[in-house]
């Protein structure tokens, strides 16, 4: 089973993935977690270096104690969108191969911390050509059994992870919601971490069908 988590920076993806991973392992279910940028993306070091040289901006991960001003995915132009499309196509192939290899190894549950959706959300989806490209690319990539989009208020998300201007975070959230409508992704209100966790588990159980794993997860939930 493949599960993916997507959403704007600061939406709580890492927290929810860790909670889901612990829950699944508590039911003795094998879990593997892959991070899009670390485990899938093609030439990440080169792309980060190129962005930094071209646009400047800070590097690293922002926090309330150490806010950053990054300049990479928030920089837009027709030329950059064209370049990104080529990189995203390469990433789609890499992602498909990753999923295929893990499937051959018979992994239990595979969780992706970000998926191709998180790259495609950086494209101008209001443009018809960009939207057609997104539809085409998504046909090449295995669709997760459950694809979550954590929907957080941009102001709150940016306060937790201050890296990009608020106007970009607002646009980025709209892109995720547009993708969710386009691909029928599961949108989870991430304002309350506890309620989001409950909804994530509930949705996952509904997708599993009548299986031994599902029974174990019900038991695990009852015990905790």
C-alpha cells in the first residue's frame, strides 16, 4: 500500500507521518518512509546550488526562532516553468521506478513525505498548458492508494515554518487544493493535529478493506 502526504510548508506533514508510522508499527505492520527531495528527486544538490546562485536567498529550514527568506520555488517566470517541467518529468520517472522497486520487494506500507503533487503545485495551474502537462505527467506516476493533502491556514503554517512570503504560501495552498480537485486527493483539515490524526487513520482504514492488517489496527486503536 502506498500513502503520500502533501501540503504547504508548515502544514504538519512530518508530525502526521511520524504518528502514522508509529501507529502502523504498533500493529506490527511493516512501514517504509521515503522523502521526495532526499530519495526521489533527480540531482537535488545541483538544483539547489543552481537556485541559490541564480536567485540568492537563504538555505536550510526555517523555524520560529530562525526565520529564513528562501528564493527557489516561489520565483516564477515562463522560462522557469519550462525548466521545471523538464526536471519534474525526470522526477516522475524516478518516482515510478522507486515505487516499482519497492513493490517488487514486497514492502508492507510505503509512506511518501511529499509526492509529485508537491512539485506540480509550483506550476501556474491557472495556465491551460500547465494544467494539461500536469494531467499528462500524473498518468505516468502510480497513484497512491491514499494521497493526503494537509490543508493548514497559510498564516499559521508560515508562523511554524517561516521560509517564504505569505502571498506565495497563499497561492501555493490554492494550487494544492486545485490539484486535490483535479486528482480526487484526500484533503485533511490540519488546524487541529489530533483531529487530523484521527481523520487520517479513519480514511486509511476505509481504504484497506476487510484485511488482517485492518483488524490489527482496530485493536491497536482500542488499546491506545
